[in-house]
C-alpha cells in the first residue's frame, strides 16, 4: 500500500492482461489503435478498479462517477476495463472488435455498449462535453440538495476524462476548458496522456505549446506525473493515484493531470512511434510484447482465471458502494419530499401539470417576431419547470433565451452589473463559443434529465455542426435555439444571412428542424419539443416581426393548428374555391406570403391550399394517410416557399412543382428590400403557382 492505494501482484497481472488483450484484438481484426490502449492500461485500470464510484451491475446508476474516454479511437482502453470489471462485455466481445454487430465498435458509441457515457469519435468532443457533464452535476445538485455540505450529498460525484494530444489540439477543448475554469468546476478531473505521438508521428512537428501554462491560465489546477523523469520508464500508479486524490481535494477548480507516458510501452520495437498509434503490431512485434510481459507468444486472448476473478470483484465492491449511497439517498428523500417529487417527475421525463395551459396565446392581427414569442414561452414555463435552463453564446438579447428573474449559472464572484451569478443559477452564458456550447449542451443531456438549451444565430450553427451531428447520432434531446433565420435579418449582410443552413441541417439524420410560422406555432412547438426525449431539435426563429395568423373561419382553429404543428405540417387555410388546384407549402415567415397568394389566386379562379410546415421531420413521422390528407397525391401543382435553398423540397413539390427560394448569397440591406430584390414576395408565389399549373 502506498498513499492509501492497495495494489497487488494480481493488479499488475491484470494491467498486463489488458495490454495483451488490446494488442490481440487489433491484430485479429487487422486494424485499430493499439498503442494508447497498451500504455494507458494502468491508468484505466486504476480508475475503474480503485478510484471511481460505480456499480458494474447497473451502468446507469444515478450515484456513479462518470468516465469519458475522449481519446475515442483508443476504444480498447475502455472496452477491456468493462470486460475485466464485469459490465457485461465478455472475451468474445473483445475478440469481435470493430466487426459487424459487435458490442465493441471502432469508437465507443453511447447507447450501444453498457458503461459508455458518450460517443467520442471526433477528437475533442469528449473533453468538451465533459464540461457539460460537470455543469449538469452542479445544476442537479442545486435543484435537489443545495444546502448539503460539500461531499455529503447523494448528488455529489466526479467526472473523469482521459484525453490525449489530439484532444488538446482541437479548438473545441480550448473553448470548453476556458468555460470550465471560469465556472470553477471542481468536479471535473482530466488525465492528459501526454505521449507526444499522433498519426504523423512526433507531435513536435505541429504542437509545441506549454499545455500546463495554458490550462493554468484557464483557471485549472494543473498537476504533473512524469513516468519518464528518472531516465527509466516507471509506471508509478501510486504517484498517479496521489495526483487524483489531490484533484478530488480541489473543489474550486477543474484539474488537469498531465501524465507523461510512452505510447505502446512494453512493445519492444514500436513503442514511442507513430507506427503503434493506428496500426496492428504485426506478428513478430506482438510476440515480442507478450514475451516481455511474461505471456506465451503462441497464446491469444489469454486471461488467467485468477486475474478475471480478481478484477470481477469490482462487482461486489460496486454493490457495497451503492448500498451505502442508497442509504444516503433514502435519507435525503425522506427529509425532502417536495424535492423528491420534483426528482421523480424529472426522472420520469414528465412535464409539470399546467405546462400546456401556461403557454402564451397570441391574438391574430398582432405582429410578433418568433424569437420574441420564444422568449415569452420560456418566461411562462420557467416558473413551473425548474429543470429548464439555458442561455446563449453572448446573444441573450437577440436570441431571447433568458428566463426572467433567474440568476446566472456562474460563481457569484463573476457577477456583473447586468447579471447576478449563483453557482446553482439557470441562465447560461457561453460567451462567443458556439462550438463548445453545442458540446456542453450534449454533456448536460447525457448526464441527466434536465432540459437545457443554447442559442445563437442560425448562420453560426456552422460552428456547432460537429456537436449537433453527435447529438443526432447519440439520439439525445439537446435543444438548439437558432434565431435570425433568413436573409430577413437584414443589414448585417451575407456573412450573417443563412442560405444553405436549413437544407444542410435537415440533411443530418435524426435532427429535427422546427421553423414556426407565427407566435402561436412557437408556443406549441416548444411544448412539443419538451415532450420529446429522443433526438435533438433545432428551432429556427425570425428576427423580424411576422403577423399572428388567423385562426378559425377559413383558417384552422387554434386546436387544429396546435395538433397540426405537432404533426409537422397541416392545412392552415384550404382552397376558398370549389376545386383544389395547387398547394402552397411554406415555413416560417414565408407562410404569410402563401396566405396572401391564396387570396390573389382565388380572385383568378384558382383554388389554392396553404400548408404550414414547421417541421418536415415531424411530418415524416405521420401515417401515410395523414400525409396524404395534407398533400393529396392527385394535386401535383405545388409550390414551396422558404427563404433559403430549395434543396430538399423536390420531395414535396415533385417534378411539376416550383420553389420560391434563394439560390445565392445575400446582401446588406433592410429585409423588405432584400425580399423584394431576391423574389421572396407574394408576386413570386403567385407566379410560381401559375408556372406549376401550366407545366
């Protein structure tokens, strides 16, 4: 025992077994990343067997510490520990690495393998999202147990990350790390595997900064463990454990433990080279590794019975840890019945009673920007949904993402004349860090079941796209609020005017885009978004005022429109003539143009139906019968109306249809001038309808 760490000869053998399993698995499949998994085996084993609070029998246990492998390409670093620790992976799963149908894909995939907290394919996303995990842990403690002394609450736990040189080079981690230091996230502990090797070999060719000084400047505690300091390589796990304990003791700063390692250590010929980073060792080198470690070179996937018996004791330890935690949780529940009721509702993913009734209703004839309507919805839901929190990337006033009368989620010492900080506040301030905002929102959703949102201009969704795609891939319900949704934002010009963004975001599988036509559609859209818990949603909102559309009479009633929004598209106003000749399908601020065109066409004896289509993804979920009731197949004259690319609308307008769209970049002028110059007008809709009818 050293520094309180119990470490036996069986632990050493388990670590060496992990190395060999990683090498064997990559050798068998013929591709992969063995080097880091080989050299990080003692680190991962220390965390999983000695440090982290977890229960292998239940990978979703609420009281667990979270582990994030930001170096996702080194998936075996995690898979082998899940096997050794009894999480459900068995030896055959390790043998099936990177093959069809296996539980061990090339990168860890959330929802696919028990014990994997997040999909960490693109480098940097794991460490950046870990900041979101740490945000959520603090916010949830504030919701349920704010008065408890530090370290005494059943909601207290740590977020552990293993990161590498690639993670530290990606810009998203710089954004997120800056926020982590600013937020004083003492529950976040990252171990940086500084092995100075990437695919192009020695990182000196591209990476020479002082990482320690950078993270200290961010406000992190930086600790260093150098296994090369003596001139001989010594894997001093006791020294690393002591650093982890020091990190746990620092509660006002996130901690970065810089661990100087040799990639592929123990591999006699390929250690410390790029050749072991992303390629199998080869038969001779694999045999050499096994010989050095005391394994039979002729055996593959060899696990001694006493080793697996020893490592699987983690299951019993987990059960004991959980039993003690459960007693603490039960005592909290008994002492806090109202908070326990909130906890149960949030865990059950239920909206509070009265949520639907609390939504604002807007009177036809008003003129309201949909971004403003969104702000009113958040203001109405905020008092009854304490689990709802969010903010923006330095655009609070433009995005309307501030829940009124709420403190900011930031330590009080960072309060300003405008914003009052509280460590348990609910207004998020990401600064001008859209990329990190997306990753942090994903981390919040992966950690627990609160509902968070983050806003910026739609054009800057481009900065967020990696995180948005991962949210869709992981099927987590992140909410992205994107305002200034077309060239109608006006004078800022083409750098700020989205043209292709709606189309390209719709191209991401499992991402829902919602573009409401008016303030009432915004209300229902938000309610629908909050009732859904699978897959991310982006809501696109106008800068400019748009009319609140009529309800009843020739138009859908409030009830019909509400149901229609939830279904993604609906008949807003049917043909006023005896025949249905053409269908006008529009989204967002352009729905009003379709409404006006319907009247103009009726005067010419042409029967036009106006379909408001706030979400094409929700519409595609509906039955064929419902979709046909909105867009009957026999009516082939159709027009789509949207101030963006027409790409994707072919599916709805068909060969005979026409699109009123913008196929080029914008310009700097008022939105009225831009719509006129670029043909986003009632006249253009009428002309397109005539063309479609004549085609």
